[in-house]
C-alpha cells in the first residue's frame, strides 16, 4: 500500500494511492496515518479495504507529510561510503545520530524556505524508515519486522549553522521546512530489500545526487538495532538514513548552495518523487 495524508497544513486527512493513480480518502476508517494504524494489525485492516470503494480526492490536493504526529525524527549522518569519500572523512565506527525538530517536517512538495542569515543551505535525498511497533533492544535479524514502511526524506541542511555554530548538527537540520517527507509511506511488504534502492536528486533539472542504498555503511537493520539499544522506538517514529554523494557542500572546485527560485526534485525507486521550490524567509 501507498499511504498518504492530504489537505492543508495542520488539517491533513488520511488517504492512500490507488492502483489507478487516484488519491482515495481513508477518513471513514482511520483518523490519521500514524500510531497504532502502522502496526501489523492496523496495516492488515487497511489492506482489506478495496481502494476503489473509497471516495476520490481531487487530484490537485496538497500532500502533507506521509506520517502524522511523528514522535521523533532520528537522522543518521555520513552513512554512505561514497559520500564519506566525497567529504574526505573517515567512515564512522558507529552510526552518527542527530535529531531533526518536528517543526521542520513538511509535505513532499511544500516550499523549502531559506532562513534568515543562511549562506549555505544544502540538499540531501534520503531513505526514510517508518517504525510500526514499539521497538527496544532488538537484534539486527529481527529489526526489519518493526518497520511499517519507507518514504523519501529531504534532509535539508544549513551547513554554516551545522558546522560553523560550534559544530551543532541539529542547528543546521531543524530550520522550518527542512524536512519534506513523503509523498507516501510505502508499506514494507512492497520493499522486500531496502538495501537495493536507487536514489537521486535533481537541482533545476540537473542531476546532482545519484546513489544506491547498497552503499550504506550501516544497513537499515543495523541502524534500527543500534538505536533500539539507546532508546525506545515508537510507532510513527521516522529514521532518515543518510545521503549519497552529490550534496552542494561537496561540489568541486566550489560548493553550490540553494537560492530562492531553485527547484529540487527527489526520487527513490518504488517510493515516488518529491518536488520543492525554494523560497527565502524575509
């Protein structure tokens, strides 16, 4: 299934993408896409619904973040071997963890706003992992059993805030609109191996990022297991698993950063696409 949320910001309703390409309204069956709805039982109940029996949503409806009421967004840094090489950094011995403020999370096609005093706003296409069951002290072998599904995340980053302001990564990751998520959550049964997915990001029609999740230093299962040793993961938590090479900061000979009027287009095989125009906070 491809589960989604549609409607104006703060008023999103649950829905799904039917095989005929139409958005269908799930409001009569669930309140939102999140929490217990993402459990195995919850997803099984949704799978029993005939999508063609659901009301059709207007094709121009805004898509919101594909998960509602996200408890926490946990992000993994420097998790692709080719990205580490691009950055000239050693591969980490353990997953690098930082958090992205929930207030940064937006819809997949919402405008990304460059904050005031920003000089180095950058892009990062990433595989998002949505947790479906309470998860604590799990092994790598069982970790994927706790995944409800997958989605695209653009881990937008302000590098001066991230690196220049005393090296606080979360500062550069949590600005408003810096977490486009979606367009939909693709349930785990449709993605049998999350380590075989192609990722890409185009800026103004030019390919900037190309990668494959096979290049992850730490696999999805390793990441979930590692994080579950540190804190409990809850249904609706999202893990953004790192970005492949091609970020603006790594461009040679000169870095390239976002400016108002730019357009980003992101894609991950099987997970759809995002498209964001870039604006500038006054």
